[in-house]
C-alpha cells in the first residue's frame, strides 16, 4: 500500500453547486402543527429560512478560500483515502497535536482555532504555546472518501491516525477531541502511549458507577441532565446505529432534509438558549452542512454509529494512563461526574467553562484555545 502523502485542494465543480441550487428551489417542505416549535424536531420556519439563505446568499467559494488558506493533503491509511489539514507552526519545535472532530461536524469546526494554535503570538499567546496542527477528516467524512469496507470504528480510526502521525514524522504528539473525536482521542491515549504524550477532551466518557448518595447535588443534577438528553435527544443514535443506509437515501437526496437533520443538533447541543443563530452564523452552519452535501458523505458518516454500537472492539474499562485534560462546557451533552471519569483517565487538568456547548471550538474558540494551551504546557 502506498504511503505517499499528496497535496490536496478543495474545489467543488460548478455543476454540483448548480444541482444544489435546483434542489433547494424545489424543496417540498412538510407541514407542522401550529405552536409546536421544536417539540417534534426541526422547526419549519427556521429550516425554511436557512434553505432560503443557502439558495440565495450563501457563498461556497468564500468557504473554499477560507479552507484552502491551510495546507491540505490526502494519504492512504489502512486502505482508505484520508484527508487532513497539516498546519505547521513557524515555531520549529512546536508540539504536534492531532485534533479530531465528531458527528455532525467536519474540519470546518476548527477554522477559528487553527490559527491561534499554530501562531499564538499573533493571537494573544506566547511562542511557547505553539502547535503543529493536524486536523483529519474522519474516514467516511467530508474530504476523506466514503468508507468502502465495514469495520471503521473508533479503534480503527485511532490506529489510522496514529499511523498518520508516524508517517508525518512525529514521534511525540498530543491529541484533542470531542464527540467521536473524544473516543478516538481516548483510543490514541490507550493504544499509542509511546508517542501520544497526553490527551485533551471536551467530551469525556465514563461508565456509570453505583455511588448512591455519595454524589453531590451538582453531580446528581448533571446526571439528570444526561438522562433527559438520553430520553429525548438520542433517536438519531438509534437509527444511525442500526439502519444508517436507509436514512441515507433521504439525507443524500434532499439538501433541506440534510440541513434539518444537522441544524437540529447544533441547536440542541449548543449554549444558544434555543436560538441556534445566537451561537453560530448561518454561513458557519451552512459551511459545515455543505461539506457533507458536496462530498456525499452523510451516509458513510452515520455508519460510524453502526460500527461502534454493533462492534465489540472498543473498551472503556481500560484506563488511559497518559495525562488527560478535560474541559467541561456547561451545555455539553455528556456530563459524567469527575470521580467516574477518574476511573478511566489519568486526569491532570480539569476546567469548568463559563459558557459553551458540544461544538466548543466553533462556538467558543477563545475558551477552547486557552484550555488546550494550558493543558499541554505541562507536557512540553
């Protein structure tokens, strides 16, 4: 298998964009019971407005220009073509860090943080905090090709990313992630501790423990928050973890359907008080959604849920011994008690954030960057 790393530039053909516009113009919106707002799912007027903006005002060429300001590459890892941004710092001895997104995210999530991480002096930081940033598209996501074989779960992705870091010549590196990226980063800490010096998570996972009345009121409140999330917000997990291919026929064919499926998550999982546009601009949301549309990777992205939930390779009962930093954002969907997490991680850094949610690098990039800097200072 070739280990060639090839330069890559994002360039979407005009006929793809013309087809998108035709489909947006032909959208057949569903009905909605008056007064139900978001109770039954994506609210019609919000989606209608977003579709209208996507059709008439959104500028994909500006997104391409923003993305192509960074160096992009592709390489073959375990039989799969993987895309990644490789943003090298001008500080030669900067610490390499591989940053992994989740679903329904893409590398677009990190556009606000790559600059501050690679060039801290230009963004209010110190030279000593510089990173070389490696930001892959998960296999089956975005500018990585759709997965062509089964078995691409978090463990296999972590092994591929460890191989990527080795191929780039990095013998010592850090890792950061949220959502699926947090599980992948956890696996990097478990499986490649000889090279991965530490991990930073903005959504850490734990298995429930029987602590009874020893939990504080704050911890009980956090568990109640998670229980409500599991009761009302995880239907997407069930279908993506069991029948992703069936779901894909609709999402891959209808841009309005794709937008509704994704924007609902950005609203529910962010610190937006119910107004998704108070945390993200329309252009930011549509940049992320459009990546899925133009690459036709929404179906392969959802298959990751099937691979993890139906597979048996991922272990959460094996402790990560490398130093671990956890940034707890108040609207993060997973809010496990620290004492539970300490059974799984060697936590050396813990931050309670004043604001922000699941898409922290996109929603509160200032807080995200400073916490990543703070954690890795002790490992340089």
